[in-house]
C-alpha cells in the first residue's frame, strides 16, 4: 500500500530540511521512521484522521532547529557552504574559461592550455565539493566535477 | 520571543526525561511522548523527542528493537543500555546539584 500522500509529502519536507542541516542519511531515515510510526500510533490509539494528525505535527523547520542542537552529526557549518559554493562556481568559471574564452582568444593557446585548465577545474570542484558535500552547492560541485571528468574522458577518447 | 524560554529549558532536560521513563521499562516513541505529556512542564513535541531518541541511540545510550504493535505494525522499542544507565546516574546527580544551586540562588544564599 502506498504511503498516504500528505504524510509522504510531510516526511519528504522533513527529510529535505534535515539534509540541508547536515543530517546523515541514516539519521534522516530514523527520524522519518519515528514520525511514520507516530502517525500510525495516533490513528490506531486515538482514532484520529491522518490529515488532522499530519497538520498537527511540528513544521519541518522545527526539526532543523532541534537537529542543530541535538544531532550526532554537527549542523552544516558556514565553512561547508563556502566550500560548496566555491567548488561549484570556481570549477564552472575555470571550465568556461577553458572551453569558451581561451579558444576565442588564441586557438594555439587552447591546444596547450585546455587540458591543464580542465584538470584543474575537476580537481578544484571535486576537492571543494567534497569538503562541502552536505550542502546543495557542494553536491552540485561534485556533480560538476563528475560531468567534467566524463567530458574530458570523452574528448580524449575522440582524440580532441 | 518571550515564550521561547520554557521550551529551551525543557529541551535541555529531554535526555534526562527519556532516560527516566525508560529506566522503568522499554517503551516506544509515541508512548514516551504520552507519558511525558502527563506532566505539563515536561511535554515535548515530536520534533524534539525523535531527534533526541535518534541521537541517543546513535550514541549507544539506548538499544532499539522492532516489535509488533497490537495492530501488527512494527514498533521501535527503546531500552536503556549499560551506557544509558550510567548516563542517567550522572545526569541525576548533576540535576540534584543544579536544583540545589538554583534554589540557593533564588533564596539569596551564598
């Protein structure tokens, strides 16, 4: 039986909020399981309507506030956000420079510089993305590094 | 945010309250909430209880097992581990000292 739509949506919002706060996947799953159990206990013991129970639960942001003070894992720090953002935008800038700007300035320079620039962008995005892996930009940075690595490998195999 | 301070104080005692409830017997989350809500000053919301339970289980203070409820759905039962019992002992000692200190301070002693 599929989970009730409203409960599923609420649990997804709680998971998003906790993830943003730096909670580990196991902790998120644990808290979700507790909430799911809570709702079903309220239905079976108090005969309450599922919509009313979900509506009475604390907003997802409340879990973030509590999580930040109680979690085993520390709350996502400003430094992690900074690493994630720097990894994503820094990698993107170097990548755009290597593929769009350098070839237009000097095609010969492109021959010599594109590979080192792309490799630099990959290492930069991957390392900073890993340092900020609990943040949105950190994950985007890791995805960017993976994408650039794939593209680089593709160009090399094509002899580009 | 004048109304926030009782909640902040309660949160500080959440771990101690859970340990006390579980000292009597193993229990599940919803029942722990219900038991604590019998005391006005100790009623927690689910957004406080479940992250704390998760944290305490992660720290090895609580053991978790799954068992069926009367309706057959799985329930998570929490019980104290040896580490949890030791934590309860320490927190109880600290709580008594804290309460005595605050009482003295309120009475203008010291």
